[in-house]
């Protein structure tokens, strides 16, 4: 039986799936991992872990006599900043996407040197913690020894493709998040800005995520030599593909360690507090947003309560009423990306009494992410987004409570497809395009619709207003605390 392998490197795990020509999942496996946080605001990971987990997953999933892998799909969290030397070996751990907020000084300086308005007009996005360019500048300035050995820029998907095939390529979508190195209008690198920000780095040729990067050089973990490998892309865009949420007017909500939103549009739409990107498929563009934490907060609560299983906490959250018995939370535990764009934002829980339970806290955390989704959606619509259908995907859709809360808070319906595995499945679908013409609607049809409960609208409307007010009223304090955290100060 012919199959495709899809592997996605995520923030908290690497996932793999084997899928047949009809889109049926024949096997799936996961390898959990943790990111490194060497200093406040620094979030990194050893790229060797990505490769080791890929090999381990492939060996497990392809250990069957009745299948032959015909293509390999890859995707991964991003945009990440992985620099390698002449031999293709990393010169330092990869700097992760917008959850890593180290490059604030570089953002300020580059805005002054290049012009903030000019960057926004040419790149479609403002410089922020999500952008690759300032992180390259940070490495060049703070780690000159590593920079002296750096020659090429990779991300999780392109790293796996490189290790498998030797090819040095990057997809156009990932490149469009390398602000200020990429021209969103002409869809090409900006040589003069690249030389200014990252002199000496050879930027990769650009292709579409589903294009062939190359062929496997040497048989590895059950993948024969000569097997084609796609270029791949960032996980959220692969997630959108996995559930057919990449058509014009679609908004994909990715429920994971972070919450991501991708609206596919038929023209360039920009907002200073969102990201304008190239889409996953040729000819598409997107307006996107991402929260710094979502599932990460619920995991944190589980550990805080003594490693309580997520099922227990979700059950207890379901027993707490809408509005979490008078609690409101800001989920900015790692700063916040869109639309706040504030790396110094911090988590806040307001309204606590001795009568509150851990179920109330879990409910408040889920509602906090839902308020964040509403804030992002309203910002997108103000910018001119085209939202006709919302498609939910990711591990957080399981059980239904979290999507229901998001629909209740936003007042919007969400379509849930039959398979919500996410990015690894999307990578498999893109890989299947190398050997055939699969149809994602046939592969993964819609299965259910989550509709808002109008009985909760009033309480959620009040909480959303309080959520917005809470950020404004605590910003000075949380910024001061963030400064103390960065500098190691323990007293005022």
C-alpha cells in the first residue's frame, strides 16, 4: 500500500502520521519535548532534537511490511531562526518564534535605521517579536563567535528537508515572516536590507510549501533513497491546509500550545498589529495573528496543581459557569503577540477570592484565550479581513469545551473537520500532491459545527470589556515587573 509520511515539529512535541491515498490515517505517534528558557524572554531549542525525533517517529510509523512511503511532508513551528555553518551544523540553538522576546533593542534600532513606516509598507508587517530579522541582529551583536561561523538560515521544516535531501530551500510563506528581509509585494528577498541586518548569511531560494525540495539521499528510518520531500512550511499554515481552511474567506483557529489565527484573503490586507503573509498555496495571501500562550497556560495550571491530568481540569472547568464565578484573566504569561504586540505584557488574574476553585481558574484560562481570539478577530475585521467561515483544528478541539467557550465568547460558529490532528496531517496532504492530485474535502470532510450559546452572551460581553480594561489598567505595573524579571531584581 502506498502511503505518505507527515511530520510536524511543534512547540511541545513532534508529531508524525502515516496516511494512505484516500486520506485515512493508518498510524500516528508523538514525541514530547520541552523548549529551553535560559533567560526571561529567551526561548530556544536544540535542532538536533528535531532530527532525532523525526527519525524516531519515521522508524516507528514505517515499521510495517504492507506499506511503501511515496513522499514525505514536513512542517514546524515558526518563524524560527536556526543558523548553520558551512557543513550544515547549527552554530547555536534555534531561536523560536514570537514567544522569544529578546530582540526589543534591535527592533527599536532597525525601525530607526530602516524607517518603521517603510518596513511596514514594504514587508506588510511591523517589526515585532515574531520577526526573524531582529533576532538575526541580536545573534550578530551578542554572540559574535557563533555569528562568525553562521552561513545559512533554516527553520524546522527546511531543516528536516535539508537533512533528508541536502537541499537548501525555504517556502515563501516562512520567508514572508522574516521581516524586514522579504518584500511582501514582489515576494522576494530584499538584498540590501538582508545585507544590512544579516551580512554574510546566504538566504535560501524560495519555493511554495508543496513543491519538491529534493529526494532522500540515503535510506533513513524506513524511507527509501529517492523518496521526494516537500519544502514544507510553518505549522499554522499546514494546520489550515489539513482541514481545508485555506480558501478565500476562511479563518483557521489553531488550538495548541499557542493560539493561531489565519485568514486567507484575495488581496493584500495589512494591519500594524497583525501579520500580512504569503499563503500556503500559490496565489494566496493571509492576514494572521497569534497569541503567545493558550494551551501553555492550561498546562501550567496542571503542573501548578500537582500534575493534575488535563481531563480532570477540563471537567472541573466545565462545571464552572460562564464568567468563571467572577474571574477574569489576561493570558499574557509570555508577553503577547497580536494584536497587543507587547513583549512585556504579563499574566494577570483578577477577582480571586478564597471561594474560587481550580475549576474556576481553568475556566478563566480558557475564557482568557477566547477573549484573545475575539480581540484578534475584531482587529482583523477592522483591517478589512474577509471572514466567511471559521475552521477549528488542533489538539485543543478534543472534548469540545474549549471551542464551545470560544464560540460563546466571540458569537461565531466554528466548523470542525473529521480529522483534527493538525499540521502533520496537512504536511502529509501537501506531500501527497507530489504523487497525485488529492482533494482535502474528500480526505477530511467537515464533521460538526460549534454554535454559540446565546444565553452566555451577556456575561461574556461584560467579561470581554473587563478583559480589555484590565490590560490597560495594569500595563505600567506589569511592564515594571517584566523589567525586574529581565534584570534579576528581586526588590522594588
